[in-house]
C-alpha cells in the first residue's frame, strides 16, 4: 500500500510539474508578444500613426481595406478629423497607407494577444491544470487585458475631437496598463517555471521600491511622449543653457503633467535617482551575496541600466530619432524585467504544487 501511495504521489507531482511547465511556457509567449506590442505601440506613436483609424470595430476591423474604393473611403473618413485638417492636409493616399499600416498592425496584434491568452486559459482551466492559488491572478490579467483594449480606443478618441493629438493622461494610462500586464505576467513566468510561490508577499521592501520606481519612470516617459517634451531640449546634461530649465513649475503643480520643461526635467531627475538606487543595490548584492541567481540578477540590472541611460541620452541628442526612441522605451521594460528577476532570485520558498 505504501508503494501504491508513493507511486500516486509521484505521479501527481510529475503531473503538477508538467502543468507548471506548460503554463510558464504559455505565459512566456504571451509576455514576449506584449513586449513586441509595446515596441509597436511606441513606433505607432513616434510615426504619428495612431489617429489614422478613426473608428473602432473589434470584429469587422480585423479586415483592412482591400480595394482601391475601400482605401479611398477610409482615407475620406480620416480627412474629416483634426489630424488631417491641421497637420497632414495634402497627404496623398500612399502616405495615408503608410501611417494606417502601423495602427492597423497595432490593433491586430492586440486582438491576437487576447486570443493567445484567453483560449489556453480556458483549456488549462477545464483540464484542471491551474491551481486555485494561481487562478485569481490569471483572471486579473484577463480583466486588465480587456480593459486595455477599451482604454486604447478611449485614448484614440481624445485625438479625434478638436486637437490632432491624444491626451497625455490617456496615453500614459494606456502605456501603464500594458507595462503592468507585462510585469505581472513575467513575475508569474519566473515563479511558476521555478516552482516558487507567485504571491506578491515574496517581494522585498527594496524590491517594491525598485519596481515602483522603474514603473513611475516609465509613466513619466508616457507624459514625455504625450506632450512631445523630448523635442524641447536636445542637449545633455544641460537643458538648454541651464541645468534646471526656465519655466520649471511656472504654472504650479499642474506643470507636473502638462508643462513641457517640468515634465522633461522631472523625467531626467527620476532617471538619475533610479540609476543611483539600482547601482547601490546591485553592487551590494554582488559584494554580499553568494547565490548565483541574485548575483546574476544584479549584473542584469546594471547591464540594463547602462543600456537604458545611453538610449535616454541618445534620444535627447538625436531629437527623438525613431529607432533610438523606440528602443529607449523597450530599454525601460528590459530594466523592469531585470529588476523582477533580481527580486525573484532572492526567494527560494517551494510550492507543494508548482502550478
């Protein structure tokens, strides 16, 4: 009887491990696709393509214009809105097709991610491969994904009324939800694949400071993009002729979110502060820890930080050149990923059932 019991327990453990591997692989593929989505979203913004699709059709919008007549009809609809009338007046059909392509791909990829997440979630749930501990978090991710689609259209609508640009508040919210989904998903990938508890209680105090600091820096970048503040000061380390720009908080606290000099300067200061914190914590880990994972995480944070700082300076000096600026946005996500890995490596509490 003991042998049978042992065999049953071994079989259950193997099944749980197999489930964990499948779930981790599924989440890793979804996270990688979201990573690409963040890049495509940045390029869409930088090429000013986001307002080229002036309606939202979740089902029928999958099919793009196919004939010349359909293209002309779609272009005529675009011509009724502020971006064409105030910025792109005189654009020909070929030029419209170029900006339409970026926004179309962005929306299609969003729908694809939804299917990539929802269908396996249902299958895994029906096959009882997801533990009760993990299921609520997966449902939270599903809810955030649905909200993100609605938020994307809510953002676009802000640029279809009277000004040819989207609200920096809505843009930053859209970016923030995307990064939050990615971060939570990557945390689950790291924890589930290693058989560790995904509960957020395992994040240390300094871990929370790093995660929230990098996340705040990313949101600050959203306001930079939403107000085109990156174009205003193509110099470094000075902002124009001074370190603190003229007009800093000249209109009061509203400048935190609406004043170009204030947004740009605060973004730089946040970057410097986070850089210092990452260096201090990384060096401390390299000196004091003998655990390979923690040391590897510290090294990855330093590498990602160096990469990101260089890209940030490059973005300013090149006056927001699209390849540099888009990579700078990805660099922020890579830094956040390195931080999550470092936090994950500090915990070795095992789960009884990994998935």
